[in-house]
């Protein structure tokens, strides 16, 4: 069965962050996301790999 596409809301809940942080991380930190129409969609496996590689670390985020 193919992996379902998740919304920004779903990813925010999964990572326990705000939706604004999701959009910021897409723009500034290379969070893997796919623009489908005007919506951002996510694959759980890509997000999990990105987090494991340190994508969500505070040291990479810099000042906000």
C-alpha cells in the first residue's frame, strides 16, 4: 500500500510544533515537502529521515 500524503497540520502534530514552524522549516531548513497545487504535502518516511539526520536540531535553526 502506498504511503499516504500528510498535511502541514498532520506534520505539526506529529513533530509537536506549530504549523508556522513547519512552513518556516520548509523555507529555511530544507524540510522535505511537496507543493501540490497550493498545498504543501509530506511523506512520513521523508520527514522521519530528515529529523533523524538532524533537520530539526536547534543548532541548525539559528536565531529566529
